[in-house]
C-alpha cells in the first residue's frame, strides 16, 4: 500500500527544499579580475603619503597629485578607493601618465613593473625634485627609488631609502619607518 504524504508534511518539505538546494551549491570563486596586489599597493601608496612631509612649500598647496606610469590596476584602485579623499587638506588627484620619462609635477610617482625601462631616465630627471618615487623591482632603492614594493613570504611589504627621501626634500614619519620591511639609511 502506497503512503500519501500529509498536507503539512508536504508543505514543510516544499518550504525547506530550496534551502537544501542552495546549501549544496558551491560558493562562487572570487572575481578573476580582482588584483589583490594592486589593491594593497594602492592602500600602501595612500597611507605612505599620509606619513610623509614635503618640505617644499609649493607642494603643500593645490591638489595632492599621485602619478602612475604603467600599473593600470593600481591606477584603477587608486581612483576607486582614494580619489575623493585628501592628504592633509589637499584633495587627491590621480593621474595616469604617458609612458615617458618626462614626468609632470607630482607628489608621488608609481612606476609599474611594465615600465621599468623608463626608470633610469626618470631617476635622472627626478633627482632633486620633491617627488616620492615608488617602484616594484629588486635593487630599486640603490637606483634612486624612495619606496619599493617587495614580496616577503608571499606578503606584499615595502622597503625605503631615507637617503633618497632626503634628496627629494621628504621627511619620513616614524610610523612609516617602523612599518617598513627594510630601511636603507
């Protein structure tokens, strides 16, 4: 003899079925276009800017300009997360710069891995200008960068050169020094 499900039991099964169905569906993977390195680099750039003082009085007025050569994902993250914020009382302006060693005035300049060939000429042109140059390759501090991103145990960190900062008229805050993976005097 075939048993028939009671009305309330049928409704209970019908009501709970969607929950069981969704509970067994695997979670969607993170978006493939999320570049966590770029997100972290943009975060570091913003926080580093907050912990550095530019001695040049002209750099303390107008917009706080962050220039990006290469590093398209870093540029997009900076726009998305920080373009409406300020450094001190200066509104942040993010500029995507052309692939050229002729760099316009900016407070910070990030040169991505794709444009490392431009760096020798950029370092020459930026030698005594009040620009904090940030890169991401081995040996960058010796070449003239103030800050360089490095991977340590699969974590993104930064190293910095106090001598290069001083050449650019920058005063590095104690917190920034303490958080650095490595400091060159």
